[in-house]
């Protein structure tokens, strides 16, 4: 671990239509970083914004500011990865541009890192400015994923965290297309710990997440880290077969003992529709996984960079990223 003065910190900021917020974010971040006795760079990743975000980034240009302009909108998870790929520091902090993650927490993250933790995640104690339903759905999601997956994903944690160099290197080796970052952060292992903070409402602009996107993120999380849904299909099948077997025995018994004429149209319909439903659902579940396999097998690069302006921080000797921002070669290892 480098001593308190000799290290360099990279701050990775994915931004999609954050033109309104960025100047204020930059001001607050700089205020915090200037009190720290260390070298630092901030990497602004423009994730194909449709507003003036890229112009604002260029206005903020300074020796310690790096700009990574992606070729289109790839989504937060990939924007974040692009930032980490280009981070040159001894540790990297991942933070949202909208000031929901207060930069003032960064010194605490650094302190824990210096105590020897590789991943220091910021855990929120409050979620101001979010609806009851959003809080409830977030809570149930963490509960479900904890149940069905072996990877422990801490609840109430966003992407705001500090990663040591070896954690960054581990993470950048994971090149899957379906990136559920919260899961990947945990998956890499290494000593991890939490720091608590209060999550604020957005400073300006709008959240890019609606419930449909959140639902898809939840699906992504579960299907990337668990095959429990596939097993559920097996057990549902087993249960229905057992059920129908007992029902069949019951009918045979009734016919033999009481000589009941077979009258079964309604029950037949119910059983057929029920089974049809179960089968369709199971095929759907298999489809979810198959679709993900399909996307992974194409092995496409995660993103393309149309313009990369590096900071003045020296490139790491072991870095294999070309300055034009083409795909990290580590993929092929
Ligand atoms: N973001 C991004 N690409 C996207 C969507 C979002 O880089 O396609 C960034 C966004 O600019 C912000 C962060 O990801 O810095 C979190 O986004 P947002 O505030 O919309 O999410 P929430 O805080 O509601 O979870
Ligand atoms: Mg936000």
C-alpha cells in the first residue's frame, strides 16, 4: 500500500445528459480533492449524451481532467467500465455525476483503503427524494438476490465505491456483455468494507431509470449471478407431474369403485391451460439465459471510444489500452 502522500487517485464519473450538474459536481469534487494531500485525476466518461455534456466537459478541461467520449450511449455499467479501463491511479473511486453520491465521503473511502481494504463501498443510510415504491422494490430485490445467488451483494449500496489497483485490474478482466456491476464488484472478492453516508436527491436533471429499466436491471442481476430460475422450472415440473399422478389415481379409483362416468371437460381445460402456462413460462426462463449466451458468444468489444483526452497522470507501464481507446486487449487472455 502506498503511503498517504505518494499515491494517485482516479475518480471515474459516468455521465449521460448531465450538462446541468457537471460544473457543480466538478466544483465540489475539486474542493474535496484539494484538501487531500495526493495526486488525482478525474475521468469524465460521456456516455453518448444528447445534451451539451461533452462541451461542459471540455470547459472543465485541466491537466488532471481526462475525457472519454464513447461512440454512443452504452449504458451506465459499460460507461463505468470504460472509465475504469482508462484509470491510471493506485486506486479508483466510482461516483455518479448527479451529486447523489457526495464527494465529501471520498476521504473516508481512502482512509479505509489505507487500512488495507481493496473495495470500500459507500452504503446509504437514507434515500432522500425517492418514492416509497422505489425503496420497497429496491429492498425486495436485494432480498431475492441474496437468496438465490452465492455472491453476497450488500444491500443499499450503489456503485459509489473505492477500488484498489488490484481490484480494478481484476474487474477490468471481466468482459461480459451483461454487466451487473454491483454483482461483479462483490464477485472479485478481496477484503471489502462499508462506509455509511446519506444519499441526497439529485442536484439537477432527471434520473435515467424508470421502472421498466429497473426491472430489467433486476433480471440482469439475477440471471447473471444465479441459475435458480432454471431450477424452479424443474421443480415446478416435478410438482405438477406428482399432482397429476395423484389426480389420475383418484379418477381411476372413483371409476372402478363407484363406476362414475368420466365427466371431465372443465377440469381438462384447467389442467391443459395450467400446464401450457407453466411450460411457456419455463421456456421463457430458458430463453432469458439463452439470449444472454447468444449475446456473450458474439464477443463484441464492450464499447468504442471516439475521443480520448488523457489526464497528465502517467500511464501505467502494464496498461494495454491503446490511446484511441480500442478494446482492452486483456479480453483475449
Ligand atoms: N448514466 C450513464 N449512462 C446511462 C445512464 C446513466 O452514464 O445510460 C450515469 C448518469 O449520468 C449518472 C449515473 O449514471 O452519473 C447514475 O444515473 P442516474 O442518476 O440516472 O441513476 P439513479 O441515481 O437514479 O440510480
Ligand atoms: Mg442518480
